[in-house]
C-alpha cells in the first residue's frame, strides 16, 4: 500500500496493484466524467449498455462487504453521484440500473468498490 503525496488524496491509501487505484492516481488512462474529493466516475472500458459508467471511491475499498457504519457517508455520496451522473447522461428518464457486484460469485472482477450505472437500453429482471 502506498499514499499519493499531493492534492486532496494526500491521506488516501492507494493499492499499488489495484487497477482502479491506478486510474485514481492517473497512472492508467480512463475517460473521466466527474471527479470530486471522494469519488471519480469514468466510462466502463467494456460497456454493457449505451451508457455504462463506473462510480468509485478514491479510497481503496475492496467491495460493499468491506464497508462499515463509518462508511455510510461515503456510500451516500457515491449514490448521489450515481443519480447525478444518470441525469447528466440523459438516462434517468428512461430508467437506469445501479449494480455493485460483490464477491467473485456475484461477478466482481475488480476488487475496488464500484457502482455500475447502466442505461440506454431495456433491462431484464432477474439479472443473469
Ligand atoms: P466487476 O466485474 O463488477 O468487478 O466490474 C469491473 C468492471 O471494470 C468491468 O465492467 C470492466 O469492463 C471494467 N474495467 C476494467 N478495467 C477497466 C479500465 N481500465 N477502465 C474502465 N473500466 C474498466
């Protein structure tokens, strides 16, 4: 684990081998759509809908299963960002889906908490 030394991330722990931490640090390019003190939003590299964004905390959190009551504020902020981005990208009216795959069995492949925000197509229920 290493700490970024400048800017608002000064005290935020970043995992050197985490691809999303590397995006946060700017080491891996991503199509960043939004950024604030705690969160960053970028387009998914392998979109599963016309709009497919990832909303992530800048701090390394493995998954929802790695969160606790002390993370309630961060989680709330991330949800607000999901809704704001859905409105901004024009998918709020037609409906959109927010997904947090949690654990390998649920399809999580990147172990840095992220909310998929998908929209611009019809969705099935139950999900596959
Ligand atoms: P999950 O399978 O729920 O853990 O989601 C991980 C998501 O990260 C997948 O939808 C991938 O397409 C996406 N992804 C992986 N690497 C990148 C990257 N470098 N830039 C953007 N999205 C990525």
